[in-house]
């Protein structure tokens, strides 16, 4: 039961082949038994989850069906405000913070009948490392390797059968990196497609909230619930939300998928490159047209992600930093200091570089429906390698090669497993698209997953 897809368990719940109380109890028992090892949850809400499951069971028994998340146990990243549990954002200073309102995404999940099992661990303030007081989640495929950041718990929980899906956030790759590290499918939606009201900010103009799950269909189901305009978030987009699940299963013979071979393959780990080439052939066999394109100049833009994130993080934390500097971990404090030192001319230079890139990307997307790239240029790093990288910004810049450009542009991507390397570690790829093309990306990812089984693999298999 625990490793069925969200849509499979949803169908069983709708048919009453299983009941919400049974499913929720199973998940809570697994969390109690296994999460001491995996360390994905910051807070488990067992009593509340069972109460919500009983309510869902009563509704479904009366023929009330709220949609594909009704009665399904999921979890949210611990930067989503909740009135019923602390929202720590991975920090020491907020460890006892209980907001007076819920994040819009939390309210939407619960209105759809989802059962929130708890809050998932994350890096401090959603930057690169966990606070020194936190025991980080462990990668279930290989505990000595990276579990991804910053949505680390959001990656580990679905991968280990401790939730049917989760919410993560992405500022430089933090839906995509833990999806890649844990062999999940994650959607970084268009900026503004999902409300950020009641979500702790890292860098407001770069932050995205999106789903992480075990298949493209599962991620699409969650996105369909949380997407849409929100009067409480003036940056949310007012565009109509399509039926993402309606696109799942449709042919992709009308799609043109672009690839820039220099961008996608130069300097990329050979096994990741081979997996991407194999994926290209799968899309070709499904009838998609593969077109050579030129990705706009991006190297300088990627190198500017750290200062751009830094200055926005300094703004987000000005209420507590430097007043409570001693409570901050060294990496997040260092980022904020860099942001506080950034001058107006430097910030303007970043904005101009961003505008030029976004214009070039829009032009590229006039030629193609989607763009195929790896998620990371390197193999999944070990924890020892991460420690040795230290504060070397060049390593982070290299890691951000395939992720940061699409945070700057705010355009959507879907990340999905593309294989496993010779050490048994997950490999991953992305499909990127123009603004509001999430349905098309989910359709293409689902088509790929009908022809491959990488997304069905489980740790220990």
C-alpha cells in the first residue's frame, strides 16, 4: 500500500477498496517505525491526521468526493505556515513559531480533503545547509550521499513510503535537487502559478512552491489543487488553472522538444549524459519531434544567482538579522551578510542580465514546446564531498547550471528519474517549458514514464 502512487491510492479510496483511516494509520505506523532512520519529519501530527482521516472516511462513505487528494496522506515542507503546528523554516529562531493563519497552499490541500501527516525537515531558511542543531534527512538510496536541498525532507518522505506526495520550494533548485537525489518527480511551476502567501521567503522573486511525488500524474494531481490566483498574494497569476490530469495519457506526437547539445552534454557526468541521450530516443519513439536549438547565454547569470539570492534573503530576514545573529548557522548568516553588502549598482547589473536572459529564453521557446536537459551536471555527491566543497562558491555555481536559469526566468520545469548510475544512485533529467506550460510538461513526463520504469524503483530494490 505505502508504495502505490498517489493516483492509485486515490482510486482505491474513491472505490472504498481501502479507507482513509486504514491508509493514514499505515503511514503513521511507518513513520513511527522508520523515520528515526530517515529523519524526514520535523513534526508528526498523528492525532490530527487521524481525526482528518475519520472525517474524510465519513464524507466518502456518504458519496462526497472532493477530488484526487481526498483521504490521501501527504506532508508539507516546514516553511508553510500552519496554525496547528510550529513552522520552523529549518531555523533556531522560529522553532516555537506557530502562525495565526495557514499558508494558502495548506488551506487548499485541506479543502481538497488531503490528510496532512506533518511538517518536513528543510535546510536553514531554505538555503543550502541545515542548521547545526538539526539532524538532516538521509538519502534512502545511499545514506552517505546528498538528499538534496533545501526540500530534503520533502524528497526523503515520499521516496521511503512515508507520504504519497509532498510540497517543496525552489529558489535555485530545491524542488529539483531532492527530486533528483531521491528518484522522484517534481514540478517547479511558473512563478506566481502557486501562491506564496504564508510561505517563509528565501528570495521572493526567485521562490516557487510546488509538488514532489512518485510520478508525473501524482505531481500533476497535487499541482491542480494548489495552483491558482490568491488575493492574499498579489504576485499570484490570475490565469485559469487547467485540468492537469486531463492531459495525462494524451499523445505527444504534436510536441517539439528542443535540445542544445553543448549546454546539455558538455562537462556533464558521462552516465548522466548517456541517460539523457536514451531519454531523447524514448521521446522520439513516442512521436515527439527533437529539434536542435541554442540556449541563451547563461553562464554569467548563473554566477549572479548567489548575490541575487543574498540581497533578497537579507530583506527577508531583516526583522531578525542582525538582531539575533547568534542564532543563525554560518552559511545562512554568511549569505545575509553578502546581501547586506551588495550595492545598488551591482543589483541593477544583475537585473539587467536577468532581463536579457529572459528575453532570449522566450525567443527559444517560440521554436519548441519543451526543452530537455539534465538536472545536475555531476553525479550525486557524497556527504564527504559536500563537506570538502566547503564554502567554495564555484561548486555551487556549477551545481546550479541547469536549475538557476529557470528560477531567474520563472518558467516551469518538471524533474523526473532518467535511470541509475553504476553505483546504484538515481539519475535525473528535466523538461523545461514556457510560462504556464505545466500541463504540457506533465503530459510529456507521463508519456516517458509509460515507457520506462525508473520512477517505480524503490530504495532497497
